[in-house]
């Protein structure tokens, strides 16, 4: 058995995701003595953190005991590190990833992988041609509630799946009375902003795997809050959508519905709910809990709900128990990618999967522009 160091560049390390998800979990793996491989060796991540502000990136590195910190991405790419993670603003991601591929780095990046499906597939093909491992972050199915929902689906509980409904979003403050919870670039098209580009990435892989692959989309979008206040306290015009509605068809005939908004005050169990109906049963899941109702436990509601006193629609649902202790989603994703690099373990969320996510957003925008249903073609290398 041997301890094997593996260098990882985290570009955008001072951002929320870079610090709390990517850096934190890689450091945790290292602190625990590394990731144990099948042959008994331990893979120990060694980080190079990259950020735009010299003082901030140096302070971050010092606080976490990271030895290598820089504001120069080219300098980092010229070094011996083997993996490149990009979790900085979406807008310039394709250029950064191209540089990393040219430098021979394995690619593991945040979504969306590029602003357009053409660029996203270009990155996938470049990495594949260079013989590099590549992956994209798909974290939601690793959350306890959705992991249970996937377990329910894979068990055959639903029978024939009829429909899937996604109801997601919350109120994002405009910055006048309370601080905005999302960075201002999220609301500027030129910087890679827009709710569809951001969240369709999640809905694509979740519906593809929880139900069946999406084959058609029809969408409607809007900008509900047209003006906001940025991080410097300056007002700016919003030119990206903050509300998305979409209808979907899947390969196996199920109908999908997405309601997603950054301008909605939710009254539901979670800010992100997924509900699936099937001939043999239904399930509803948020990020942490999943409830099922089998056909044999389904009460009559159509007539009873119209009577005084109605019917308790929350009854007759059973919570899916915690059967296994799950690691945090980003920890699971990093362990999978490290194994993919070190011992060629299978990996589902490759850059092709990342391109599929961008594709759904692209086609949703096209549907809005042309006011019609759009077919979703297959993508492959």
C-alpha cells in the first residue's frame, strides 16, 4: 500500500461553491488519510487554489493550510497538478477548460459546462480526443431525498410512470431591503446568467434518470424583477430570465412539468420538490425526505375533497426510511471522479452529460423564441 498524491487545481476557490463544497471536501479526504483505492493505495488530494483577488486567495489558503495559491490560472495550469476544477463564473468557462485540456489536465467542472450546446460538445470531444478523464457536477441526485426517489424508481415501485412534476424556487431579494442571495452575474446574459441555463442542467439529469430521457420540450420564460442592486450597491438592469415554465415529453411517454422561479414565495415542504405519478404508486421528494403512496393505499379524493371538511391529502403517505448513511453530495462526486482518474472506475456525469444539460436550456430558449414544441435529439461523441 502507498500514499499517492494527486494535484487538483480549484479555479474560483474563493466563491461559495469553491470554498464550501469543492475545497472543503477535498481537504476532508486528505485529512482522513486519503481515498482508499481497490488495491489498498490511498489517493491524497493536494490543492492549488486560484482566485481573482490576491489578498482573498492568500487568506483562504492560509486559513485552510493550502500551500499553493495564485491569481494566475496559466501559472497553475503549467504546474504538475493532474485535475482541473472550474467553479468560477460561467461566462468564460469554455476558454478556461480549453486551456486546461491543452495543458493535459483531467477535467471536472461545475455546470453549465458552456453557454451553448455546440461549445459544450466541443469541450467533451476535445477532452475525449486528448485521452483525458472528464466530468461535470451533478449533485442533486446525491441529496438524501432524491437518492431515495431514485431508489424507489429503480425498485420498480411506480409501475408505468405517467408524469413527473418539478416545483422549485424561492424569493431572491432584489438587494434594496435585504441582500440578494445570488451573485449579480446570475442576472446578466453576457456573464452566463439566466435561470434556464442554471437550473435546466439539474432538471435534465434528474428527469433523465428518475423517469426516462427527455425527448421534447415546450417552454415559457419571463423576467419578473427587471431591476436589482449588485454587490457594490449599484442598481442594474436584469436581462436574463428569472422564471421558467416548461412542459416535457420523455422517451417512455411520461409527461413532465417544470415550474421554476427566483421570484416565488413557496408554500410547500421544500424549495425544490419532485413528484412522480405511476400506475402502481406515487412519490414526492424534497432534498431530504421522500414519501410514497402505493396504489393499494390511495384514498378516494375526487368526491370527498368537494365536501365540507374535505379530505386529508397528506395522510396515507409513507416516508422512505434512511437505510444508508450518505456522504455529502459533493464528497460523493469527488470520490467518484478521483476513482475514475486513478483506477478507471465508471463515471456517469461526463462532459457529454453536461452538454445534454446545456442542450435542454438551448432548446427551451428556442421554444420560447419560436413558440412551439422542440424535439430533443440524442448527443454523443
